[in-house]
C-alpha cells in the first residue's frame, strides 16, 4: 500500500471521508430538524470520477474529483450540495454550495477567487471545512447555480471579449451562447410578467366578472342615441367634433374586441395543446438538466463552458416559467374564458352603441347640411325674384348664385350618401376581418370536416365579388376626377372675381349714368348679390373638398375590403379542397338525375336567364354590338377567308415570293375561321362580369365561357390539320400525325365539350348540392375520354411514336428512349384525376381540371410558338440559300463570259450547271445551326417549366402541400441575432431544382441569344463577341449556383471552411488546372489571342477556334485540332499574326542563272505581285537583288496582303505567275551545280587497284 500511486491514496482518503461526512451530516441535520414528527432527513453523498486534466505528473491518469451531495427531506424542497474542485491550482475558484428550505439561508457562500470556507456549528462544519480544504485544488468554476441576470451576462461577455486564451471560433461560440442567454432572459421576464398577470386574474377574476356583468346591464339600460344629447351645439362644427369623438370611441372598441378575440383564440387552441406543451417543456427541462450535468465533463475551455452553462440555466428558467404559465392557464381556463367572453361582449356592445350613435350623428349632420343648403337656395331664388326689376347683369349674378346653391344642395345629398357608404364599408370590413379570424380559429380547433364545409361555403357565397368592385371603383374614380375638375373651376372663378368690392365695382361699371341717390341703392344691391355668390362659391369649394376626401376614403376602404375578402376566399378554397363530399353511394339513392333534369330545364330558371340577357344587353351595349358584328363578319367573310387560305397554301412552296408575313396571315385566317365559338365564350364572359344576376345565369354563363374557349381551341386544331392547312403547307407536319389528330378530334371534341359543360355547371358551389354527384360523374367520364385519347395518340405503335421513329432528331432521341417512363405517367394523370371526385374531393377535382386545362392550352400555345420560331428560321435559311444560289449563278455566268472571250468557247457548254444551281434542296430543322437548335429547344423547355410553375403554384403553395413538408435536413437561420436551425422543406428543394435547371438552360443558351440579338449588331470582332459571351456564361453559372445554395439555406459562413479546404487542395493537387483556369480568364480579358486569330506556337500554325476553361483549341492548316493549355499561352512564347494588324508579308526567294538580265527579272517579279488582286499596292511590292549564290543570283520579292486568310493560295499563285513570266522572258531558274577543280601543282598520283 505504501507504493500506491499518490492519486489512488488521495482517492482512498476522500472515500473514507465520504462515509464519515455522511454520518456527521445525518447527526447534525437530525439535531437541527425540530418540528414535524414525520420530518426526517437522509443524505446520500457520492463520489464521481470524471475525465479532466491535471498538471501534476503524480496522478496515474488525467482525472478530477467531484463530490456531490443530495439531501432530500420530507415535506421540504430538495437541497443540493456540491463540492467541486479544479485540480492543480489551489488559489483558483472553489465553491461549496448548499441550499436548504426557503426559510433557511444558504449555509455556504461561494467566492470567485481563493478558497471559500464557511464554519458550521458542530461536527458538520468541521467535516465540510475539511472536505473543502482537501478538494480545493479540484474546484470547478461552474458549480455555483446562482440566478442569471443581465449584469452577469454582460460581465461574462466582456470577459470573453477580452480573453486572450481563446481563438476567434471559440470567442464567437461563447458570444453566441451569451446572446442566446440574453434572448431567453428577455422571454423569461416576459413569462414572469404573464405569470404574475395570470395569478392576479385568478385572484381578482370572479370580482371582475361580477363588475363586468353589472356594467353590461347598466350599459343596456342607458341608451343616449338622441343627436341633440350627443351634440348639443346644432352647428356643423359641433356635429363634426361629436362625430370624430364617436369615431375614436368606435375604433377603440373595435381594437378591444380584436384583442379579446385573439385572447379567446389563444385560449381555445391552448386548451387543446396545453397538456402536450407542458409535457414537452418538462422533457426539455430534463434535457437541459442532462446537458448541465454533462457540462462538468466537457473538454471545452473554461469561458466557453461558463457561457454555455449560463445559456442552459437561462433556458431552464424560461422553460420553468413557461410551465408555470401553462399550468396557470390550464387550471384557470374556465375563468379566463368567461372573462374574455365578457370583455368581448362588452366590446361588441360598445361597438354597436358607438356605431348607432355615429350613424345618428352622421344622419343629423347630413340633414343639417341639406337644410342649410335648401335654405340658401330659397334665399337665392328670392334674390332672383327681387332682381327682376334690376338690370340684366344683376339678374345674371342672381341666377348664377341660384345654380350654385342648387349644386350645393345636390352635393350635400351626395356627400351624405358617400358618408353612409363609407361607414357601411368600414363596418363590413370589420365584420369580415372578425369573421375571418373566428373561422380560422374554428378550423384550427375542430379541423376540416363536413360540419365546417357547409359553413365555409355559406361564407364564400356571402363575400363580395371583385366584379362589382371593379365597376364601382371605375365609377368612383370618374366621379373623383369630375369633382376635382369642378373644384378647380370654382377656385379659378373665385380668383377671377377678386374681392367683393372689386366684383361689385365691375358690376356697377356696366350700369348707365344715373343720379347719385339711385346709384347708392344699386351699389348696395350689387354688393349683396356678389357677397351671396362668393359665399355660395366658398361653400361649394369646402364641400367639394370634403366630398372628394370621402370618395377617396371610400375607394380605399372598398379596396381593403375586397383584399381581405380575397384572402378569405383563398383561405376557404384551400380548406374546401381538403374536405371530401359524401360518397357516391350515399347520394345515388336520391333522385339526382330527375332533379338535375328539372333544374337544368326548369322554365323558371330559363325565364330568369332571359331577363338577365335583356338586362345584360342594356348594361353592356357596346360589347353586345361587337359580338353581333363579329357574328355577321364571320358569316360574310368565311368563304372568302378559306379561298385566301388556299392561295397562301399554294404559294408556300415558292421560295422567291414567300415571306414570314404570309405565314402569319395564314395563321390569322385559320383563327378567324375557327373563332365562332368565341361568341359563345364572349356571352358567357359578360355574364361572369355582371353582378346581381340569377345563380342559374351565373353558372350557365361560366359554363358557356369555358366551353366556348375549349370548342374554339379544338376547332383551330382541326382547321390547322386539314388538307392544305397551315400544318401541311406551312409547318410541314407529317401526314400520319395530321390524319390521326383529325380522326381523334372529330369524336373527342364534342364529347369533351358536352361533358365539360355538365361537369362545370353541376359541380360548382352555386349549383344545388343534390346535383353534385352528377357533376362528379361527368368529370369521371371526361377523364376517361382523356385517357383513351392519350392512349390512342401516344402508345408505342401510335401515329406520333411511329412518325418520330421514322424521322428521329436530336431533341426527340431522349424523348423516344424514355417512352416507357413518361407514357404510363401520362395515362396515370387522367386516371388519378378521375379518382378525386370518386373519393369525394369535388372542389379539388375542379381546381385540378382548371389547372389541366390551362396546362394543355399553354403547351399547345407554346408548341405553336415554337413552330413559328422554327418557321421563321426556316424561311430565313431559305432566303439565305436563295441569295447564295443567285450569287453563285452570277459569278458562274461572269466566269463563263470571261472564258468565252479568252478561250473562244460558247456559252452553250454550261447550261446544266446553271440550271442545277436553282435546284435548292428542301430545308429541314436539323440543318439549322447547333446554336439555333439549342436556343429553340432550350427556350421551349425553359418556358414550359416557368409556365407550369405559374399555373400550379397556387396548389403547391396550399398549406400542407410543399411549404410544410419538412425534410430531415436543416439550415441555419438568423432571427433576432440568434442562429437557429430550421428544417428544409420540399418546396425549398423544388425551388432549388428549378433554379438549377434555369441556370443550366441560361448558361447554354443566353450566349447564343446575345450573339444573335445584340453582339452581331455591335462593332465587335469575332474574338470580342466570343469573350463577352463566355464571360457572361461564367457569370450566369456563378449567380445561379449562389441562388440555388441560398434557396437551400446554405450561407457563406457555413461553407467558408470548405472553400478554405478546397483552396489548400487546389494549391497542391490541382494547381495546374487552376493555373489553366486563371489563364483562360486572363486570355478572355487581356485578349492576347482571340477566336479567329492566326497564331504560331512552337512549330504549329493555325487558327484559334475556341477558348475554354482549361485549354484553347487551334486548328492548323491540315484541319487538325491542337489543344494547348491556357497556361502555355500566357507563360510561353507564341506568334500572333493578326493581333493588332492583320496585314502580313509574303517573302519569295528566287534564284536565277548567272548571265541572266537581273533588271528584267526584278521588273517581272514586281509585275507578278502587282497583278495579283490579293497583294496590296500600299506598301508596294518590292523586288531586290541581294546576293551571289554558289550557283544562282539570289532575288527576293516582298509584298503585303490585307490578311493571312489566303496566304497559302496567294503564295502559290505568285510562284506560278513568276514562273510563267520568267519562261516567257527566257530567264532560267538556275539548277544546283558543283564544279570540281583538281590541284595540278604536283603530279597526280594515280593508282589502279584491282577489285
């Protein structure tokens, strides 16, 4: 035992002390606890060994000891005692903490520095002091569980900010813990205040309920609705002040009701979830306690552990207060509901009383204004009577004043009407908002079911419609403009009159000379008349201002009312989509077919329909006349339109005369021929726009509108696929596809229109509920028709697939290969839609029907737009080829003429060549450029994705569909400065995928769009356009990736470590690739070489064709592609023949025989260069004699070309020309020769050697 490790011996000492301390504590507490006989105390002190770090090498392993004591007592709160020590530093923090009952003070206090010992009476003090002394070097800084305050949080934050032993990541982590603790502390304080309020309500609630009931009774007995009592001063100012006071009281009462409604909603929903919330909070408390216990064994730095401990303790305080609040609400739920209901009833009574008083006051104020206006008009009429004997100018002033007074009287009545309408709009808005909240609360409590569906449908039918609002809004705007113009006119009239004295003086100037005594009387009458007119104008100006303000306020209130009503309707629609109707079996027993037939052909319904038609014609005369005129035009021009269409079809094959405008004309004529169903749709749309019609008329109008559109679209497809139609002659559709479309549409179109009409008219909410099963049955049959139609057109051996297999193309290849995947999905779509009404989801099936219809017509329209673009490119290609053929024919004709003059040949030898040039092959879309094909197909796909998203976005945004579909992935979100994890929803993933597809399509096709639309019109060379398009592509990819990651919640702070790691990896392993990438960007910006430049690198000369991310492609003269890394082009040496000046020099070396005429040879060299069309005259060609060779006289020809494009051909032509001229002049090109001279100074030694 003596050789045991000192750490083990210390552990043995502490464990023995544990038993001794337990006995001493039991005796000490037993001697102190005097009171209840049942009160007894037990103590359990355990020793735990936890991982830690010790600076002393004497310990066998890094450990630290924590002595924890728990002293539960019967009838008292639990008491905790902890003795924690931090090893190795005796002077560091030691805490010994013991909390007893609330009536007792803590027996030990903690200190932040040094050793803290508290001396107890008796042996417990000795034992605790001894334990604290022995364990002082092992103290842990997080033992104290003191109350968390804002001061402590601020102090901890300052310590962390000034700490030097923490890196930036640890500091940031600790500061986030403190920020989170601060937020939770604020919420805990708010919860404490709420707890105090609830406790006060629990104490004072019964008394308050009695007082409220007494006030309600007193309130119902005391009614003071007399306007004289509300506004004792019977003048406009007193009435206005009283009205403002009542409006303020009404606003206050409405706000009080809104608050009480929110409280009731919270109580109703909270009662349903209170037990779950309390249970969840208790589990959270347990988890926090576990985290706090595990904090002692954590390996984090001290300051980070302190920050996390404070955050956890603050969270525990918050959860404890939440549990207390939830418990109080649960225990006093009945009292709180009674109190909130009484407060709400009191607020509603105040609202009703204030509204009634306000209505009486407004009515009294309007009556007062009308009374004053009538009195003023009577005075003006009396002035007219009195002015009959006065001059004409005086009578004119009196008549004008009377007109102003009559206008003021009418304006007062209009103002009263507007004020009443404004009050009604505000009351309606308040009613809709409160009812909206009440319905949402009810749906949240009881859920969606048959009981709530009838309520929702009734609410939806009672809500105001947008149709009446639009018409009334336009009328109000026109009235505002008229009133404003009139107010401006009155203001100008007052300005023109000037003062009363000036106006009277002008009036007196029109009188003839008269005695002074009579003139004074006329002057008094003139001043009285002008003063009366000025008063009338001033009153008009003031009332017009009030009237315009009332109209503007009414328009804003109506707009707000319709906006809230629209939100209400959207909410009801979203809820009704998820509520099933009764099944077919429950309603099949009723006489639905008899009722449907009687309702559809009821004389009463059709009588109301006839009346509505007459009122519609009177209400909308111009649209009715236009529809009738269109019918007449269709009847007259139909035959001539068909004849014109046939002529355009015959001319479609003529290349020289055909233009894209003819194609558009053919499309317009086809639309005109098939447009007669639009008359039916127009009549139905007028019924849809009108308001106040019979419900049967509304349903019939909507069904006519939808059926007319479907019929018009179907007839257009039939006309397009007819013989000599736009599909055959203009768009070149294959015959099997056209024949199949005609065959299927002839039976499917009338069937679809009939079934759709029945499904629409008998499935809407306005139809009797007994007819809904018949509408659902029509919908199911309609979907089966679509299923049969889709199968017959698109099955594996059908007309579409057979034709596409015979004429495959690049963009159809994948479509054909994936037929096994998309064809079953296409058949499942109508089958799945047919299941919806069978399962009872009638409203959702109608919504899906609208979506499918819009999607179908959108794709048909997008398909025709794609065909239009292809046809435009087709015609442009035809024109270009025709122009090229004409050009080649002219060139060939000129060449033949030259050959005839030079070689004495007749022109009859070339007729076949000339005629063959005019045989232009039929162009095909596959022959267009790759960029144009990618542009059209990519644009088609891009538009399809965007269109589908806009069509189906309202369904995808339905609560519970995508937005609430959470996945098991989380992303950080910053809220109130606190980072928290939120779940990534399915909608986020779908949005990110859409952004990815858009980025891919944009990166591939936008450079082509820029090239076609913009760059070719700018004064840029090919290389500049290529550089701009490439950089644009890089930018699109970067922006798209950033947007996609942002949609998934990925932030820079969460991936910066990945970027740093990639940077290190790139610096070592991928440095060549990165160098090539950066060099490629430098090439695009600095442009030492450009696409189209002729360069020489090493021994290879060629043209730069592409500059990619990693390498540049150079095509040499043998059409071989050389891939050169971009780094070599930046760091190596290369020759760019066309960088700044495309001019190039040709150097030709010629050796002539000795004895030739050098001057003549130089002249012939210069002539050969001058005669060639590719050789520039400035600088002029230069021939020079530059040396005597071994066997020739060396001549050089230097000449320049404009570009290097035809350098090889030009050099060959010059060689040929020089050779011909030298031969004609008798100048010979020297042959290589060598003369051997023997040394004859000494005799030659000649020997014959035999083999």
